[in-house]
C-alpha cells in the first residue's frame, strides 16, 4: 500500500469512530450526569434539608386503602445496591399523623435509594425510602381537577404533606368550587370555620393545637413579662389564639 492510500485509510477510520456532532455537543447541565439524571451529591442536598423537619402523612379518602409507605423496622434497612427493600412489612398510616425526619441513611453507591428515618408523633419509629418520598409528596398539579373531578384529584395528589393535610385539601376543594359556584365556596368555608372552632378548648397546649387541623399560624407574637410567656397566634381573617405559658387561654374570632 502506497503512503497516500495509507493516509486516506487512517483518515476514514478516524472519521468512522468520531462521535457525530462532537464539535456541537453541549456540556451536561450542572449537577446532572450525561444521562440527564441528577448526580447523587445534588440529590442529597435536598434530602439533608429534610432532617429535623416535621411532615404529615394524610389519612385515606373514604373507600381508599392506606398507602403502604413506611418500613416498620427496628434497624435501618439495607443501604447497598440499587433497591429500597424493606426487611419487614411496609404499612400505611390509617389516619393523618405528624412525623419528624430524624436522620438520612445514605445508600451507596446510589444515593437515590436512601432512607429517611422518621418518628411519628405517637412515638413509633419507621423508615421512609427517599424514592417513596419523592413519588408521594403532595403536588397540587399532579392530577387535573378540571378534567377528572376534584374528588379524584384530591384522592390521588399525594400522601406526604408539609402541613396538616386536611387543611390544605379542604382549602383546595373550596377554591376549586369557587370557580364554579361562589355560594358553595362561602358555605364550605363557613362549615370549615365552625368545625375547626369546635376542636379548640382552653387549656390546650401549643403542640396540641399544632397537631390539630389548625396547624401553623400565619404569625406568632411573643411577649415575656417576668416569668410569664404570652403568645398570640394569628391565623388571619380576624382569628387569634392567645396562650399563656404554652396553654390556650382565649380564642378571638370573627365571622367571615
């Protein structure tokens, strides 16, 4: 083979193995692999931020079974491999309950299959896979209420909430009804107001109020007088709860 033919053959081989559009290929987005999936270290930033947070699991809708999300294991589940296998049975909470994220157990080599160690307000310890957390946290836009109906949308919009679930879902139901029937919205909001007021009684602790459908107030004003601690919890619409040393003393509310 003469030198010119040899050079031509080498050039053809080089072109054959060169990736198509290699000069125009854009670098991967920051925080993502070439496959388009988040790198573990960026995923962990979000998961670590959950440690210490209080979340809620919702109660099932009528006729809907509880979602089996929680691994009721005494020890942390396995954190190796590419699965979130629970050594014991997973169970679903039959009622709305608050829980605290106590720790993040990171899986290696794939952080996508990690676990959140949680403790329910009842004292029970369990584990929630980060995969289940991401797939089942509440998202209002998950199901279209306009296309499939508000009842179906609420039943299928998620199981993990950042605030008292029924409060969020009742508000969403009322807002959806307002677009079609303003009178229905007013009736729904008044019914919700009366129902929630019945849950309050003087002497309740601040934690009991937080665990009820009232949840977190819009604003808290604290005053310390000597050894006495006074708090005003403002829920908006003229509703204020007054606490003395962590106990509910007075309820101020105005009709909407």
